[in-house]
C-alpha cells in the first residue's frame, strides 16, 4: 500500500513540475486537452508544425526538441491515425520518448480502422506507460471540422449513406485523455469512447436544424462524387485517395454501437449530441 501511494505521489509531482506535450495541440481534440490540463495547473507544451519548438510527424528530427524535459505526451497523429505510416511513426516516437525519459504516452486512436489498430499495437509494445483513447466521429466536426458545410451553407454532401454513428463530444475525449495523462490508474487501458446513442448523419442534421432554428440538410453522395469534390477544392490527389480510403473503411456500419468508455474512465455518462446542438445554437 505504501509503495502504491508513494508511486502515485511521485507521478503527480512529476506531472505538476514538468510540461506535458500535446501533439496537435491546436486541433479539435488537442486544444481541449491543452486547456483542460492548464485548468488543472499542469504546464503544457504545444507541438505543431508552427510551434516553437516545431513538431512534424514526417520530420523525425523535430521530435527530440519537442520531447526534452517532458513528463507525458498526448499524441494526435496527422494526417490521420488510419494512415499506413502511422504505426511506424508511433513506434519510432515512443522509442524517442522513452530514450528522453518521457514514459507516459496517451494516443488518440480511431474506431474501426485496421491501420489504427496497428498504431495501437506499436504503442502497446513500446514499453511506455500507455493509454489508448479510441474515438470516431466528433460532434464538433459539424462546427469545427470537415463537416462544417452543414452549418455554414445549410447542406452537407457526404458519402455516409444511412450509416448510424454514436457521435462523441470532443470535450469528453479530451477529459478522458487528461485523466489518462494525470492519473496512473489509467495506464494500460483502452477506452473506446462514444456518445450515448446512435444517429445517422441525417439525424444529426435534423437535431442541429431544430436547435439553430433553420433548415439544415444532409445529402448522401457516392465516394466518387466526394473524391471529385475534394479534387475540385484543390486537395492533392494522394491526400484525396487516402481520405476516401479511410472513410470507405469506417463508414460501413462497423461502428454502429455505443460503448461505456467515457463512463469507465470518468465515472459519468458521455455527453449527448443534443447538448452539443444546444451549445452550437447558443454560440450562433
């Protein structure tokens, strides 16, 4: 008992005196992780391609300076955890982190992606004190991500068909990650996090429409049409192919079930999509 208490105290002291690295710290999940850590009095080091020190997943020379003196790290992989290169990068990053004394690593992973599972395996086998937070569609994608056409232009053309998803609130994702970064009880845990109910993209559009008080429409399209739209927007061809491949994999209904990950990690229910929709309407 004394050893456990001493270990926990040491962990808390380390977290409170050394910064926590937040990779992707300006993104939807990363900036929420950074804000919640700061609110707890934990020093934060943001790591992006424009930060100082700079961080780029494609440039391994940028990893060391970002890791110097860091107690723990939250990892959000760019461009996507479903990318074929993610597993090797996560494995190499974990090795670099351990060599520099950073043992606690929390990975934001993706539900339903085989490449994401490979990245998770790389972290689990690294020897780090790991936690995996496995999520899929953020509710905030509608106002702070790649689904913003729905709120900006009143229509979302997207190749999700009638697939149902348990949209997760990004604040819940961040809260689970912060718990894992600051409490050793979460070491070695995989938290698959979802919202409390399933909605199709059409259902989500309808709930947002009712909340904001204007007609919002979801229009299903094919993956070919989606790819053409991305190319028309100037997205590079290889990025288009990668994005479409990821969506084709995960938008087949495989994630059409809810989980208890938020409850297990935080001891409370996950935030409902209706609460998110009300927040969007209030901020409008």
